[in-house]
């Protein structure tokens, strides 16, 4: 085994005690990393609430440090530290990193393109795939969105290459909101349309000097009304839709109009 290892050029001629040392370093590193995680988790539980998350954030950093330190000890044991070997190792590691981080590099390039072109900016409400939220941060690698459920979603800029991005605000404070209503087809459609339009025009969330529109579309199972209006502040869009929906239903009920119930197949298709 020693002759074969030495013939490789990079590896040292290993003795049994070298192998024991390597195994010992690996075991010690594993025990130390486990101890760090166990101790800091318990410290975080006992610490004041404001310190709990900062302490937990330190755990992966320290565990990474333990792994790097173990690697720094093991490599000189296994490899002959001369110039030729160092160059070979650096080249191999660089090639491996280039392959592993190709997606990361793609996100960095897309991030530069995003910053230069400006398809969205902080404060915009955008939709990427199935995620819709407010842009909180545009990093070099990813964009940070906060959804209506107050969840932060981190999306790599590389999505720019393969996904469409819908920007609802494009630098504006307002956004178009839509409230949906479904009525039984046997009713006075013009009266219902005017009633819903009045609901939109009298909402406290409506952006001043903007037009309210009602789009009517007939379905096999009823009549679909879309009440469309611009909200004053994009962050109030969900409150605006709620206000339009509640007040709109009250107005329609006051007119003794019946609401439609779409078949499950139609709901799934929509």
C-alpha cells in the first residue's frame, strides 16, 4: 500500500500510525462539532429571548470552522507538501468548485444583470413562479421577498434566465386589485355592475383620481364579476380586496341577488 501511495506522486508514504492519526482527527472533529451544537443549543434555551437566535446562528459557523481545522490537519498527513503537489491540488479544487458553484455563478451574473436592468426594485410587488411578495432586498445572488403571510422567500437571480417575472407595481406605490363575485345568471346585470362600482368608488383604500371598473363574464354556471380598482398603498392591497369583498357581498344581498356555486370541476380548472 505504501509503495502504491508513493507512486501516485501526491500522497505520502503512509504508515499505520498516520492512518490512526487521521482516524483520530476525524473522530475528534466529529465529537467537537457535536459538542458545540449540543452546548450552544442548551445555552440558547437558557439565554434571554433576544439572544436566542444570534446564539443559534453561531452553531453552523463554528461547526464549519471545526471541519476546516480538521481538514487542515489531515491534508499535510496524507499529501507531500511540495510545490508541484500544491499546484495540482489547487487546480483540482478549483475545477471541482467551478463545477459545484456553477449555479451560484449563474445567480451572480443574473444579479448583476438585474441591478443594471432594474426589472424590479425594493418595494415592488412581484411574482416569481408561485411566489408573490414585496421585494425587501436585492442581493448580489438572490432577491428577498416577503409574502402576504409574512414569510421571507429567497429566490436566486438565476430564475431570471428560465422564469417569467410579473411586476405588479413597477416602482409605483399603487397596485391594481381585483375582487371576484359569482352570481346566479338570472339577475339584472347592469344594476349589479353599478352597485359593485359604487362599492369600489367609496372605499377608503381607493387611490384618489383613479377609475374603478367592473368586468362581467358569463360562465356556464353563473355570472362572474371582477371589481378592479387601484389601492393607495401597495401594502394595503389585501385589506382593500377584503373591504371590497365584504361590502360588495352586503350590497348584492341587499338587492336580493342569489350567488352562484360553481361545480368543483370548474373551480379546479379555474
